[in-house]
């Protein structure tokens, strides 16, 4: 199904008179209220504001995707607003915010919302689409741009709909000190290891670092009373700038593709007790899925 099939002229603004994203959201909710007066738009606004406080929905590339899953609606509503002047909000990539796509879905629907959000993200990644949307003079012309883009909403929820594309990765030559710093800085528990060509060759985790410091951890567990006086972490800390990932990484790592159904991947992660799975395209790393993504994006929304 084409993304444009989910849009209607009545819920599209070709040049909304807003200066901030918050104002733009208010204009779009007001437009929804005009078309569907039975909806409680005060509660809808509160739900959207709550979601914005949890995480900024500015995507980059000039787009923002504010949204809410709420019991105040019984089906999906999408309103799109274009700002020819640009909004004043800060954005992840520094590109002025020009298009705001508001999505409202029932609380019990996650798949269609994620598929639609993924479709909008694909639309946003091609700068020509935004350029043409800014040139459009009417709601119908804005929708025509989206129609002509050919962007579709997938039938199934796929890995590409929830994966993280900006991946922190290391190589075999990365030192353990650098790994520890990256794990701490980015608040992640594991990272993919790639070779010179960008192919995934394994992973390194905080557990691997601790295991490197406690190579005889099984004997320590069995003989806690015989634990050494000097913490074994000291030895690791002294060698952290010399030891590298290649010596302790886990080379046995499952990977997945962008077209893998999320249900299939979730089952694999549970069965193999995986917290992170790299996503590869033509053998090269293009993203990761961590178990918390399935919780935050599908269950929380």
C-alpha cells in the first residue's frame, strides 16, 4: 500500500503558520478536531505532549514525526504540515524543520504505526521529496509528491522498521580501554566488531571485559573463601591500553537482514538469549536491534 493512501487533503497543510514544532502540532491537532469534532483533542494533545517529553520526535532531514498511541482514537489519523519558512526548533542534524507528520493510533495497535513511521522515514531520507513538498501550493500537491515518491507501507513489520541505523562499532584492533569508554559514553552493553570492509565479525560486551578480568571465575565461585587479596581487575586495568578486542571478542554472533520479520527476530533473540543482533546488508553492518528496542518501540510505542 502506498503511503499516500493513508493521507487526505483535509488533514494536510501546505504552508502552516507555525514557528515551532509545538505550534505545528497544535495546528495539526486543530485540523483533526475540525474534521472529527467528536474526538477529545485536549486528551490527544496531552498524549502527544507526554510522548514528546519522553523522547524528541525530530527525525532529521527536515522532518519530525510526533505521535501518540491513545485510547482516544479508534483508528489511525495522520496529519501533515509543511512550513515553507522553517521552524525554529533545534534538530539532530542541523537541517531546519520543515515537515511535521503527526500520527495518532489506538493503544492496541503497534504494527501499522511502526510500518507507517518507517515509510515516512524512507520518504525523509531523500532530500528531493522535501524540496518538492516545499514547492507544493495545495494539500493535493503535497500528497502528489508523496504518491510520486513511490514509498509504500510494508505489509509486515520488519527489522528495518525498528533497527537503530547509527551504530557504534569497533574493530579487532580497538583497545579494551577504548571499548570501556565507548560502552560507558553511549550507555550500551555491547557493540558489533567489524573488519576493514565493514563486515560483522563478532561482538564485544561489558560481560566480555569482566570475563577477561576473571578468567578463572568458575573456580572463584566454587572457592569464594580462597578469593585473591588483590583484585584481578587491577591486572586488566594495567593492560587495558595494550590488549585489544580481537583477543576477547565473541566471534559467534547471529546477524539478521532488514527484511526479517520482527516476530521472527524476537523469537530468535529469546531462544538464544541475545540482547543485540547486528543487521547486515551485503555482508556489511547497517544497523542493530537490541532487545530494548522491541520493548520501547512496539510495546511502549
